C-alpha cells in the first residue's frame, strides 16, 4: 500500500515538473509577443501618469470638546447647530457637517488668499467657466469643493476630527484647510455670543416688567399702611396687609432670581472661550498625494501582460474553433 502511495506521489511530482517546464517553454517561445504588449502598456502607463494633474493633501486635526463643561457651553452649542444634529449627536460629530456647510464655505470663499479671494483662486486654478453667471459659478465651485476637495473623518475611538483638503497646489490646500477652521471657529463664537446676548435681552425685558410690578406692589403696601394706622384692630385689614405683603414678596423673589440670571449670562458672555480646539493646523505638503505614478505604470504593465497572454493562448483556440466549425459545415 505504501509503495503505491510513493509511486503515485512520484507521478504527481513528474506531472508538476512537466507543467512548469511547459509553462517556461510557452513564455520563452512567446517572449517577443509579451515584450511588445508590455512595452506598449508601459509607454501608455507613463504617458497617463505624467498627464494626470498633480494633487496635494493637507491635513488638520481638531480635538474633541471638553466633556467637563458639557452641561453648560456644549449644550448651547448643540442648540446652535441644531439644524445639523440628530438626537444625541456629539458636537465633534457635527464638525464635518459644519465644515462643508454653505454658510461656512461661503465665508471661506470670500476670504483673501494671495491678494485675491479663494473664489477667484479656484476659478483660476481649476479653469471654472465664468460665462454662466456668478451664482452658477459659485454653486459649481461649492460642488467641486464638496465632491473633490474636502473630506472629514471622525475617529470613533479618540473622537478626533480630521479635516483633509486635496488641491492642485500645496500652499492652497494648507491655507484653505486653516481658513475653514478659522470660519468654523468664527461661526460658533458668533452664534454662541448671539445666544448669550439673546438670553440677556430676554432676561432684561422680564426684569423691567418684574421691577415695575414690584414697585407697584410696594407702593400699594405703603399707601395701605399710611391710610390704616390701626391694622391690628381689624381682621379684614390684617388679611389685606398679608395679601399685599405676599405680592411684594413674590415679586421681590422673582426680581432677585432674574438679577442672578442676568449676572450669570453676562459672565458667560464676557468669559466666552474658543469652542474649536485645534490640535494640528494644516501645513503645505512636501510630496504629492496623487497621481501614484509607479502604481499606474505597474497596473498598465499587468494589463499588457494579460492581453499578451490572452492573445497567445486565446487566438489559437479561437482559430481552432473557427476551423472545426467550418469543417462541420462542409
């Protein structure tokens, strides 16, 4: 039994060796065909790799907000960006939506870069057609930015937000990324300040109303006491006095509470700290991120090899099929 197994293994080894020798012979016989196909593919790959426009990628990193102040400042931020939020979403998960929002990108495009706006810079760098009107041009640039230039990523483990900008100029990529961060910070600061100011105005309005009510109640109590010197002798007068005192006390309590609230809002407004915590600002990349020229050439050469293989193996098979079919017809 063992001898049979040994014999069978030897036969398999011989067959394997025969197959390798057959393939070596096949490639040797057709070496010029493979050389021609792969040479043509190499030349085409080099041309394509050189023709494709160069791209550079700049990266900026945003730290997650401090969780210790979540109930205060961050709750206000969540209210501010409520249009972007879906119940229970953290503010760092909203940064990507804010970064690509129309309001932020519009402010970025109006900012200055090398003596002109980013809008005009993109028109020049990307050959944007300006004959269709300023509105359509701006919409086309916004679409270009969202589709091909701006990318964001939120690390689920660390909550770090990465802003990735890819452009055909390294300085433009880095500057554009930093300007987006600047406009996000301005947007959040402006809305936070407006929220605090709105709260202060509302409380001040309510405070004026309560102050008038308190003054009226105090005047009523004073007038009542001046008109009634013998309050202790009349139960009705005592009851009236209690009601007037209670009205003064209620208005006084509300007034004191509103004064406390307005002071708290003023402190929050005056001590407003930066919302956007930037870990790393974008710097101009030294090396291009695309095109990957070596990979492109290698892909074309592999494709040329496959075409050569199909040509040398497939063409004879097709010829045999054609000859057999012709013979059968005869």
